[in-house]
């Protein structure tokens, strides 16, 4: 009998685990949890590093592709052309198959050319007419000079020491417009009154000037317009 009559003291059998009756040691359970935590930590760290590496690889590939595209564009880029005036103003480049200005502006320009063509004198007629050449095509200027010579007006001014001046009598009109051989053109008629003034006399003449105006490059003709044909006929006014 054990102490105080409570029975025999239980003795541990050989080989018996003293922790088996209590369900396991707290230290062992803590070690298992530590291993699990460490494994989970390493797995999370691996996933984070893998994500960073994936993002870096995608970024690097994107950068390489962009740099390659930019390099190709720089090597193969097409030249860009633009026109500028003498004072540095940029001029828009419009295809010759399209009008680059309004009809009103075309009529105004045609009127200016028509009146300037008949405003000269016996002294400076060569200089004045030469200065008008920039408003014409090569063929147009030849037709203009031919018109002056055939009419006899140029000889009249030169031989009689006269001064010629012209003013419009009515507003110019566009009688036709559209494409001609792929180039936009206008046919404009301008009625003008030409006065030939001598020292003691003067004579006037009513003319109807017909101009065929074509689109031209602003690199050659700043207005983008040029006279391709010039014809002046006498106009009877009642």
C-alpha cells in the first residue's frame, strides 16, 4: 500500500515514453510549427522573387523592342519637306490637284496681275514686264509678251513716249475651274480700262483679259499660283 493508504505507487515500465500519456511535448509541437513557418516564409520569398524576375524580364523585353523600333524608324524615316518665306514663315504644302486658296483670293490675284500687265511707261517697260515674270509660267509669260506685241500697244507706248495705266472696270469672274491634266486650274476674266497718256494727248482702251491660272509649288511661286495663259481682247462698252 502506498503512502496514506492510496495504493501502490505506479512505476514506469521500461521503454515507456514519459510524454505518451500527456499527448506530446510542447517543445516538439513548437518545433513543428517553426518548420512549417520557415517553409511558408521561403515559399513566399521564392514567389516574390519569381514575380520580380518575371516583371523585370517583361520590362527588359519591352525596352529592347521599343529601342529597336525607334532605331528602325530613325534609320528608315522619310524626309519631311516644308516651304518657308524669306522671313522664315512656314508655308503649307498643298497637292497641286487641290486649290490652295479661295476663289475670291484667286480673282483678286488675277485682277492685280491683269492691271499690272498694263501699267508701265516708255522708260521702264522692260523692267516692269520682267518683274511680272514670277507671276507666270514660262509658257504663260511668252503668251503675255506675244499678246502685247501683237496688239501693237507696246510699240505705241515706246514710240510715242507714253505712260500706260490700267484699272478694273468690273469685278473679275471665274468662268471655269477644275482639274486639267491632274493640276487644279481657274479660268478668270477681268475687264479693265487701259489709259495711254502722252504729253499732250491720251487714249483709252477697254480690254477683257482672260487668264488661265494654274496651281504651282510655293517653292517656285510664293502664292502657289501662276498664269499659264494670258489673252487680252478689245471690249466694246456701250
